[in-house]
């Protein structure tokens, strides 16, 4: 029985010779300045609060309707 060594299992892996690909930056997005428009932040916050208010209003009205229907059912 013969044992095969690692020298027989060699694979030649070639790397591409395209230099242009390696010169490209990893992140193609432009770096913007650290300034933020306060009006954009305020509008996003107001939109988020509006969605949250509508959700809370729906849950509250559902609970009131449920309690009212249970009260009417039990009073009969």
C-alpha cells in the first residue's frame, strides 16, 4: 500500500492580471461632508411620530370598541 503525499495534489491557481480592477476603491460612494440639514431630520421625525400616533390611535380605539361591546353583551 502506498501513501500519497501532498505534493501530488497541487493546484495552480492563477490570479487575473487586470491592473485596472485592483486600482478601483472598494467603496465607490463619494464621501460627503459631516453637515446635516436640520429640516430633513425634523421632517423624518415628524413622519415617524405621525405613523406612531396613528398606530396608537388604532389600538386605543380598538380597545374602547372591545370594552364597549363586552359591556353591552354583559348588560343584556
